[in-house]
C-alpha cells in the first residue's frame, strides 16, 4: 500500500481505538517507527450457548475475555420467541453491566442444540427444539439488537472455542461433546469444517461396532452411539440398577462418589465412543481429540475407555502423536466459541474495511 | 502492481510461452487492451500411478491432457531402486516420444500404494512395499531426472484427479478406492485433506459394524473393512465356492458374466463399505462420494449396496443432496491426479515468480 493509504487507515483505526500506540520501536535508520497494538477493549461481543435446559450468556472483549456472564435454566422447547426474547433482554442487561453501549457491540454469536444452516442462521429439523425449524434466529435477534448475528450448532462453537483458546496452533482437531446426547465439531487447517449442509460432526447416530447393536434409538435405527453411550442412556441404566439418576450430571455425581456401577458404565461408554472415534481417527487423522460436555467431568474413567479403543483400533501412523484430552475450558467453552464467531467476523479485513469506509 | 511491473512480468511469461496473445479484448476507452491466454502446451508434467502389480505412467501437458502413456505390469515388492530405475527410464522414453525436452518438464508426480509423508516424499511403514520404508523417492528420482518430484499415496492422487477433472466445483468429496485393498482420499474446501501425519483416508482397517466382526485381518485386528469387502477377500471367497478367482479383477469378470455368487458377494461388499461410509457421511458431510478402483467396474451391483446403507444409516440432512457415483476417469484417475500435483505446484504464484526471476 502507498504510504498515504497506510496513514489514512491508521488514523481511522486510531480514531475508533481499534489500535493504540504501543511505544516507539527500534529505528531502522530513518524517522523513528511507531508501533501500534491491537486494542481488545475497543469493542465487545455478545455470546450465548443455549442448551436444551440451560443457557450461558456472556459479554466479552475482542480477545474473548469475559466481562459479564449469566448462567440460567431455560427450556429450549418453549420455542424461539420466548427463548430469544429472554436472550435479547439478557444481552441488554449484561451490556449495561459492562458500562459499554450498543454502539460498541461488534455482533452476537449464538450456539443452538441442533443442526443449523450457518449461511442463513436458521435451525434445520432440530430434533429437540420444537417450533424452531427454519426460524430466522439471526434476523429476529439482529433486528431487535441492531447488531450482526452469527448462529451455529453448539458443538461447532465448542470446537471453535477450544481451538482458539487452548490450541490455536493445532491444525486438525476433533471436539467430542458427551452430554445428554453426543456430537462433534471438526477443525481442519485451523478452521471449522461444516461440510456440504453444515451437518458435519453429527456422530450421535453413528452405529457402534460390536456391543449394543440391538439397542433401539429414538431416531428409528438401532445401535446408535448416543443411545448406548450418551448421558441420557447412562442415567437410564443407573436407574435400572436402582440408583437415582435423571441427567448426565447425575451420572458424573455417582462416578465422583466412586459408585461402582456408575464407574463401570462410564468406562464402557468411553470404550464405545472410542470405537467410533477409532474409525474417525483413521479417516481424518487429527492431531488432537478433545472430550467435552457434561460427561467429560467424569474425567479419567471416561478418557481411559476412549483411549483404550482408539489406540487399539486406529492406524498406528495416525495415533503416533495423537493427543486425547478433556476440554481445558470446561463449561465455558461454548460461550467462548460463540464470542470467537463474532470476533473473527469483526476482525476480518472486509469488515474492518467497511467500518473504516 | 505498477504498470511497469505488470509489463515486465507479461514479457517474462510471453518469452517462456506460459501465455500467448489471444486477440484484442473490448476496449474500455483508452489504448486497446490485449488479452492473453494460458498456454497448457508450454510445459509438460511427468506422472506415475504405481500399484502393487501394475503401473501407469504418462506425460501430460499443463491441462493434464495425456500426450504419451504406458501401462505395464510391475512388482512393487522388487524394491525402490529396481522399480524407480524402470520408472526413470520410462519417463525418459515417454518424454522423447512427445518431442519435448527435459528443459520443458515442470516436474514429476508419483503415486505409491501405501502411506507417504507428503512433506518428505518418503513412504512410512508401507505394508505391501518391502524395502520402501523411509526411502527418499523424491530425492532419488529428482536427482536422476533433474526435476522437482511430488510423491503421494495412490488414493490421494485419485481423489485429486477425480476432483480436478470432473468436479472442480465440488467443495467436499470422499473418493473411495476398492481394489485388492480399500482406501479413501478426502477433499475439503476443494483441497486434499492429508491430516496430521498424512494418514487421512485410511479406512481399510476400520471395523465394520455388524456382519463379519469375526473375520481376522492380516493387520492383527478382526472385522476390518478390507478383510471383509476388499477385492482380495472377495476373490478368496469365490475360490471357496469353487470359482477361479485370484484378483479383484477376476471378481469383476464373474459379475459381468452374471455369476450369481459373485453378484451377491459384490452387492454385500457394497453394503459393508456403505456401513462404514454412513458413519463418515454423518461425520464429514461430503457433497459427493466417488467409488473407484478395480471393483468399481462391477458398477451398479456395488453402488446399490453402498447406497442402500448410506441412505438408511446417515443423518437425513447429510444425505439430502448427497451424490454417490463411480469414478468418471476410471483407470486413468490416478495418473491424472499425479499430473495435477505437478501442475498445481508449477502454476503456484511462488513457483512462477521463481521461474521468472
């Protein structure tokens, strides 16, 4: 770029406080060069991770640092207008808590517990979200808040959050969420792989080889991973053995109490997830597999089962340097990923150009 | 770029005949603009697809048009020096047949029937290539021919060839080779996905859910896709039923003769490949699955089995627009892909810059 163009753009960025002077750098002989640093406090991002029964909502700076946050029980089955109405109110409250104004909001990112068309921001036949099919989530929220809105599947935002925060140098990652259901998000060449219809990563209904082939799944097939190893299935089996368990979280509670049946169930669930992941490791050859979701809190018992099968069934070349670990962001991973959707959009050269024009 | 820089580069490209004048374009008011066209005849590419028992070697122009070609029986187990010595001789003969000289060779692309480290051009623990492990294929061939050499796995070059020639607009593709063994190559966002160790796509030893779980594979595990549905396994089962069959090709021959046992075997093999692909479709969400390799010549019988399972087991959203078809390039797909490796390298901006410097 010509020197005058650079100066003009620097002025624009400085005026909007996207960058701040960061002292003089070492002179290369001519006029002293001035260094600038990106200012993550210049704008804020709104982020939400909506699950079937609870939601986490946050306001972050442009480095995905959380400035204000709320965690609440919701019922996604209440339908889009009720849930999103609540979300709009919550975003508004949180922004005012931070002391920023809506003029300083770069956008909003929303994760939903079902398949989403990323291009249109609408859910597509989501099984556990009655009333949401085809609903214009980004339009509805965007028009009420006056900001750009990105919508994606909850596991996709988890993969984005984990990669961005903990492993930005990792080229290929599979993030597996094991909660009530099971899903995954794929990172390839540092970017989310959404696939042809945005459906990539949906491994909950992959057929598990071997054990449990006769377990019938609500989807109509049998032997689905989710029906065998999901938190809902495990809780049901604990109930059958006389323990009190309604959700994935109850399974973790029993494991932490060293309840024998629960420990054995979780380790076996890890093996079944591992059987499916073994195939995916041979096929996709990731650097890292990250296990997240509520059942990840069962920790080593789950991981041991996953590792046992992945290392015994995958191609040796593909597991030579493979890391299998739990999410380092834990429950915050989704909301951080939702913020990253906004941040990557806000810092894209096209967006910056538009904001300077 | 400045007008003078453009003029200088155009002169360089014209001098080397990379581009040729293509008549005057519509004037925009000033001096008449001159249009140039890329000249695929400016250089040639050397391409080889080496299998376990036969090889296809070609010289192509920079549009992957075949100028000279040879198909020969080889034994990859003879080791690298014998096989590559023959390859160097064959390349030399074919170049002279085309009337070009080695100064006009952009490079050589070689596909090998085993895992290859693309970065180093060396095979990594290839199971059916004794003596090749870690051999510097690109260095050995490159130093003898005086050209740049790219080496990759045979299924990867098939995926590249099919995508480049028949479906360049397809974003996500899985190319499945079903020959003696079974492997796949993945295209994502129009580019080959090699994975962390270059091992991506190696689905031959994925465990088939359901049928055949007790079939022992030479790899030491049981229930591997290749041991159940590969051409070698099918030929062995035809022999057991009294038919003469040594190779994948013999299986196809019996199918074409409408031999009942062979037709049933191939359709069942299609189902087993389909069971594995169903999981991969849910996980990867491709636009297209292409079936290649010798068994692809069994045509509709194989495809019917694949489709049956893919459509009944994959996520509906992921199969809504999924195309499942056989390779349109057939036996030439590998050698075309090997040429494309060279062409993409030769036409990369960096390479062109170097050649003009």
